[in-house]
C-alpha cells in the first residue's frame, strides 16, 4: 500500500496511531496522534518523542524480531498523567503503534479501591469498639450494673453509627443509579422545605441554633423527585446546624426565583454563621468520605457521604451545587435548579 493509502487508513482510526519506518523515524501519525503529541513528532526518530525504556524496547523487538507487544505508557500532563496501553505491531514497512487511553479506567479503579478502603476504615472503628465492650461485659464488668449501662449506651451509639453509614451508602448507590433519569413529578419545594425544617427543629434546639426560612410562604412547584429533594434539604440544613453554626447562631434557608444563563431557575440557599471553610477544602467537599474535620464530624454522627449524595441528586435534576465560604464569615451552600423542563 502506498503512503497516501496508509495515511487514509490511519486517519480513519479514532484513537492515536503512529507508523515508524525501518529507519526508525515516525513517518505517519493520524489526526488523533497529532492532537495528542503534536506535529513535531513527524520525521523524527521515535526515541526523541518517547523516552520510556519499556516502550522503546517493544519497538526494537518489533523492528528487529517481528515480535508484537503491548506496553503501558504514562505521559505527564498539566493536570494529571495520561495512561496508555500501547499495542506495538510489526508491519512490512515498519512498526505500527496504537495508543488506547486508559486514564479514565485507571481513575475508576483507583476510586473503587479508595472507596473500599474508606468503607472498611469507617466500619472498623465502631466494630472494634463493639467487640471490646462485648468482651468487657462478658468478663470484668459482668456483674457491674453501672458499667453495663454505660457500655450498652456506647454500643448503641456505635451500632447506630454503622447503621447511618450503611443507610447513606444505599442512598448514594440508589442516587447514582438514577442519575441519568430525569425526575417527572411536580413537587412543591416550599412545602418540602417547611416539612424539613419542622423535622430538624429538635436538632437545632439541641445545638441552640435557630433556623430562619425565607421565600417559602407560597407553593413553588418544580419538576423534581420529592424524596430526593427532602434529602438534599435535610443534609444541607442539618450540616449547617451541626457543623457550621456555634450556639446562639442562626441558619438562614431561602428560596428565590432568578434568571440564570439557561433561563428561569430556583435558588435554594442555606447559610450559616460559622467559622467558614478554608478555600483549599471547598473543591473536595463533595467527595465521598472527605471531611474538613474528621474527628468532629464522627462525633456528631456524620458519615462523610452527605454532600456526595447532594451532588448526585442535584446532577440528576440538571442543577448545580455552589459552595461559597470565607474564613470567619460563615458558608453558603446554594442549589440552582431549572424551573422549566429541559
């Protein structure tokens, strides 16, 4: 096949492909390869563009021994490394190298490993405590009524902590499974907010925090999932009460219609008067199990999954979650939802 024919075939491939000639120069590269590696790699010795020893050895084996190979290639990028599986195939006119981007798969696999490790860690602490108290109640505290009552109270607390974690994991799994399905019900978000605030009054009173609601005087209908919107409001308001507000402070929850870049939208904002969040943490707040203050969160019963659940629910509703905070001036969590069907 002539050079024009080879170029046409390589150009039709959706993934990066380069052709190395017998003189070890890169003589062909399709559009995807040029976009990925730049046009400067053409007519250069391949070792000047790719310096990874394993990849160079695979090319050498294909060139000299006619041996096919598959190697892993990691290229440094501005934000993160790009990982390729490269198939190296000998041809009569040289060596063909096809690059398969595995970065997303690698990232997903790392997320899976991190998730399993985090769940194991979150469960290990209460399980260890339960086993220790059970052993104590069976032994030294067998006949100690006061110790038994104290230990049983702690065991109940630890068991409830595990129950909350499992419940939130199930919620997160269900939300992720439904994320691509648009909700189809008409929901009065003002009514949902009022009911949520009533249910959280005891929590607020225990924390000596007041909750002020604005903009919920009249029905405000949006296309949404009732239970999921209840969960979003519960998570945001409860977080503001438990973690964002000192005793005597006020949590402000407001509903407001506004015009955004994509048309009419509803803004649900939850503002606290706490110490604020360092900007370093804000981009990671919606990650699973990420906590600004892990010890404080666990003490108050947090699982580290609340904002991750909120993010996925908001995504399902084709909305946006905006987190604004300044040290010493509190935080505001805003959910922007479209008021018209997309």
